[in-house]
C-alpha cells in the first residue's frame, strides 16, 4: 500500500495545486476542510502522514493521538512551526516543513502594503467609485530618502531590502545573526533594536516567532519609535501586541499599520465570515481605523508559491517514505 496522507484545512486552491503535483508522486491524499485539532484528530486513524497549515493545533494531546493512530510524519505546508509541540513530537513523530516557497511573493506584498498605506490608495479607490476625486486626506510622502527598519534579515527580508534600496531608501537592520557580507554589498547598516526604533520611518517585521521575539512590538518599543511611524507585519501575528498597537494608533504615535497576520487569526483568516458579525472586539477595532490595512494572510499567495509548496511538501513525504535524510526536518 502507498503512503496515505490526511490533508487538513483544505481549500479549493490547495486541492487543485496538490492534485496537479501529486500526479508525479501518486500518494493517496484524503482532504478534510477543518484544521487539525483534538476534535477531529480521529480522522487520522490509519493514515501515515498528516499535512497541516498555520492554524492547525498540534499540541501534546493531538500528537499523542496522532502517534496512537499510527501517524509517522507531520508535514507542514508552511514555513512556521510554532503551532507544533516539538518537545512532544521528539523521537515519536517526525516534523517537516516548507522553509521557503516564494520569498519574492512575501517581499512584494510587504512593499504593496507600504505603498498602499503611504499613498492612501485604498481610500482613493473607495472615493473614486463614488465619484469623489478630491485630494484632501490623500497626501503621502516620498519613500526616497526615508529610513526603513527591517527586523530579521532572512530570505524574504533580503529581497525586500534590495527593492527598498533600489528606491533610494536607507535601511537599518536588526538580526541576531547579521549577514555582514550582504550588508556591505547593499550598503545597509545592522544596528540595535533601540536605534532602529528611534530612526526608522517604516518598520517591517520578518523574524520568526520565538519566545524572544513574541511581542517584540509592545508598549515599550512603540514608545521609542518616531512619531507617525508605519509598521508592517507579514511575519507572525504574535510579533505585535495588538492592544499596544491600537493604543499607538489612537495616540497618533503610529501613523499607519499594514498587517497580513493577526495574533488571534485562526477563527477568521482563510475563511469567509462576511455573513457574520466579527465578535473579536480587537480585530473589529483594528478594522475600524482608516490608516490600517488588514489582509488575509495572503502575502505568500501566488501561483508560483502554491506550486512550490506542493512540490516541497510532497518531496518531503517521498524522502520520508524512502528513508532519506529529511533536509527540511524541524528539530527542537
């Protein structure tokens, strides 16, 4: 019998892209709409692999049930793995991920948020559809000559930095492991977080979510920033303390925010909730600001990225099946 895969949190675009790539692999994939949690983990009985996304709950209880059900591999079809209890999985079930699917996609979406917020394109779009062509309230600023603060300088951030440098922006960067050769090549400056907060006109988050980076943007860090700073987050929702962000927006300390992620997004993002009242008061408050843009965790969502996600995920599973080294294994 071939490898059996339980595929959770399935959307039409997932099924389409994975079915196309799976023509070359021939795995037995069973698709489920719900995201993996303790209430539906029974669906994995008799399966070899579970394929999950960012909103799955793979805590110790779920992993215990997966092991009992005979599952041998958790295949994340995303880069982040903070929703998997790696301690509980150690020596019991392997975990693999897709470390990079299209860094260009995320970098380009980050730039789109910056430009849209700066030039008030979202406001202009709504106005002109109603016949209002006035310019009041639409003034932006030249990004040329301004300073961008980039927190985390992995593959996505490096592409973004190259774009911003080509626009004539100065770049301050912070990373626990600075890439000095890259900094010299593109004439960027690695600096402390405090100096970055103090001098950046736009701050963009690209670091992984860890105990050290959780709520890296909070009341204290916001207080150190320039008045009117723009904050962009296409990383992980819990990099920003949302209550602190809202207070910064209310006080006009933060001039604009572009969020592709939200710390409590699991009940809303990737779903159609248009026929229901948003009962998350914090998310509803964010959506009420006209200088905040919230997108649907879609920064990664390009045709090329979906193809790469399917290809890497299924190759990870094939390597596991054949007993090869798991180059994308997540280790504690």
